[in-house]
């Protein structure tokens, strides 16, 4: 049974990656010559701009987490909030788990800094609601612009409609959890066990010690705090919007680097179609599917296939792969800065700051 369980875990992680690489290979191989020609002619300055906006995107993610935690009454140094957001986001992109891996990683890293699991989940839910609402608006805008450009409605139009409905449905579900106590209780129990499971996979020594009732109390308290201080949320929404703008600019400068100048509406249409593919839960970060959708969209609007594919790969490289390697060092830095524990089980940092020790419920200061 242990071997079977271990095989299933590996299949869950590596299976989707293998499928994504197969899709990507089938897309790249027939267009390899055009792709290489486009890459060789790329302008370094615009590539640097594209990379810069990738950093700006992750910076805005860190700011959104930092701000939500402040609203919830848990202040962290910005460098730590940024690092935790950075690492959890990259994990979420590479482990196809419907977002649970990112939740679990963030909860694990925040718990090391005495942030309760309920508060971690609350902050993640708030940010996720804004992310998906803004994404839905971008897709709606792309769909509307596509309607203006196209004389007839093809399959891609109906794919857009379905994608918008799925994204809005998920965002509505998260919002409903805030206001419907029974629904929140039922799903918070499931979420607690999922986060617990992924936390165990992430670090076998870091299984949550809190009971579900404590988790539920913390989650409810966090949600009530958000409701009471909802007028402070526009700043979080601003950071999320800047994150998406930075994403679009990564792709914009990728095309400029390849010598392709396009109208803003064309850029947004292709970006929206590509982002629809990233929400496929079985593929890590929509790898393969996003590139295929962007290439098809832009080539259908007159951009050479080689340049469209090269731009989507530049976007993937700068926004996904480089941050993934960088997160290894950031994670190491976060581990090095974790509070140390003495033989009494109480951390030196907790003693100094008056925070709860290992035997106390994190986040509940006397």
C-alpha cells in the first residue's frame, strides 16, 4: 500500500508535467526554424524590460499579501511577506493541485512566523477573489474586443464565454464562503484537510498541530476582520490590478523584442486566451496549453507563427521558469530567518517579541 501511495503521489506531480512537456514539444518541433530565427533577432533591451515587469508582478503579489496581513492584524517585514508570496506562487505554478499547493506552502511558511493557519487561508482567499475577478474582467474585455474585430463568432468566442463563466463562478464561490456560515464550515473542513495533506508532503515534520475547531475560529475571526475593515481593501485591489498590468507588459515587451508591434486590443485578446488555459487544474501553470492558445490567437490575427510562439515562450521563461529557480534561494533565506527554538520549546524570537511559544495557539496574544 505504501508503494502504491508513493506511486500515486509521484504520478500526481510528474504526470501533468509530462503531459505539458509533450504538448509543448508538439508545438515547438514543427516551428523550430521560425522560432530560432525569431529568438536570434530579439532585442536585448526589450527583453530586459520584459524581465523587469516579471519582477514587478511578483513585487505586487508580495505587496498584496503584506497589506492583507496588516488588515488582519498580523504585521510581517515586507521582505518576508514578499518571499513567502514569491515561493508559494512558484510552487502553485509547478504543482497542479487547483491552487491548494500554493495555499499549503503559504500557510506552512507563515506558520513559521506565528501566523495562524486560519489567517493564512483568509488572506489567500481574499487575494484569490481579487485575482480571479480582475482576470474575469480581462477575459471579458478580450472577448468584447474579439467581437468587434471578428465578423463571425468561432469556437474561440464560445471558449471565452465558458472561461469567463468558470472564473466568475469560482470567484463567486469564494465570496459566498465569506457570508454563508454553513457553506464556509463545510468547505473550510475540506480545505483544512487538503492544506494539511500538502503541508505534510511539503515538510513531513510540519503537520499542523491545531485542531479543526481552532482553525475554524481563526478563519471566522479573520473573515469578520476583513468585513469590518473592508474600506482598506481597495489598496489590495490596486496591487492585484498592477500585477495583471505587469503580466500584460511582460508579453508586450516580449513582442517588441521580437520586432512585432501590435495594437493594445490585439495584445489583450491573445493574453486573455492564454490566461484561460492557465486555470486548467491538471496542467501546471497551463504549460503547453497557454503557449498553444497564445500562438493560435496571435497567428490568427496576422502575427507570424514563429514570433507568436517565441513571445509566449519568453513570457513563460521570464514569468515562470526564472522565478522558479530564484524561489529556491528565497526559500533558503526564509528558512534561515525562521525563529529558532530552545529546549523549552519556545522560540527566541517569541520570547523577545512576546509571541506565543510552541505550546500556545499562534496569533492569540494575551
